[in-house]
């Protein structure tokens, strides 16, 4: 991936060396103040003690048996703002800058203005408006503060435990989380949350799948517009993203963790669906092509 010449975002909040960091203590995002939305959540043992794919929107119900009171407000540690100096930090800033350029243009063409999210780099755990964010959850987006959170050690998990190496796979992760931010700006996330309690768990899981597949499609839109503008895609890059999408499909994860597949419990979509919707966005570059909620076939 040709990312070095991309415009780096200045919306990075680097808490990796903040003295106010939480050192991995605390619990994950809780109800109240917004809900964390992630590419997937690493919550129980899969490979070397990792599981990837539990939807942060429903993690509380899955782990705690239902809604819980909102946590007490926590003061976030002071992080460095701007573009980090280390290579991985600069990579993240360049990818985030690419998402900003893509979505800024799309929103402007629609007669609106794109509101940039901030991306927080942290280690172990960190306070968020959705509760305590932990590296064990994987990357996630918090609607409550409109921030994407990522512990870069996740990329080691992506490569070693999930078998999805490559910088374009890493960029896909960020673009997917920014896709959740776009859904939040468009009111899609709020509509889904309003359905909670009015539909069965099976129906809510089905809605969650459509939300996640749309974020995959939005990640494809990022790739489409950045390729068109900056020719960022090198041979093998698309395959890296598709490999990552396949690795985190609900069916693939369930087969690894329990040996069988339970479709009614899917929250992110199958490997094939995740690959296909990413390609849909990549090929079309059109938000209208990503309406998973009206799609007859996922």
C-alpha cells in the first residue's frame, strides 16, 4: 500500500505513553454515554486465548445478561495531539487522513459537511464515553465521543492469530471503524439502537449483521476514492483486505472456537458476505450501493 504520500490526519490522540493510562485494568464499554461499535470484539479464548467477532453493541448482554447502569464518568488521560513520530503512528495518521479526504468529498457532494472523528491510540485500557476501552476488545468506535480507539498490538493479533497480515488489511480495520462513524453521522446507529428491546435477540443480531456489512462496504468506498485520487493500491493489497474480512467472518470464527456454526447468533456476517460487501464499496465508490438494510441478499 502506498501510504507514505498520503496527507496525515491531525485528529490523532496518542495516549500510549500517558501517565493517566489504565494499564489494562477495568471493564469494557458499558451501556450509557454511547455504545462501542467495533470490527469485532476479542472476548473469549479462540487461538492462544483470543476470540474475535463479538459485537460491542451487544457485548454487555452477552457477558452480563442484559443492560447495566452507566459507569461513573472517567477523566481521559492527556494524550499527544497531531501526527505521531513513529512509523506505525504515521501509518495510522495517513490512513485516517485518507478516510477524511474521501468522506469529506462525499458529504460535500451531498450538500453536507463531514465531521471528522478523532482516533485514539492507547495501550492496555483507556477511558471512553462508552466506558473503559480495553485492548482485548479489538478496535472499536464510540458514538458517545465520536472517537475510534485502537491498541496497535491488535495488528499482531490480526497477523499471528487470525492469519491476516499486511498494511492494507490494517488500513481496512481503520476504514471499517470510520465507517461506523459515518453511520453515526447519518443516524443509522441511532435507528439500530432504537430497535433494541422492540425486537427479539435473533432479529437484533440480524440488524447488527447489516450494520457491520455496511461498515465493510464503507471501508471499500474509502479504498475506491483513495485509489482514484492517489493510486494507493499495490498488487496484493485487495487480497489482504479480503483475507482479513474472511478471517473475521462469524462462520469462520465459530468454526474455530466451537467447531460448528450457529447462524442465528451471527452479529457481523459470514466471511463471504464481508468480502462481498467490501468489494461492493470498492467497485462502486457509491454510498447508495451500501444500503445493506434494504438488500434482499446479504
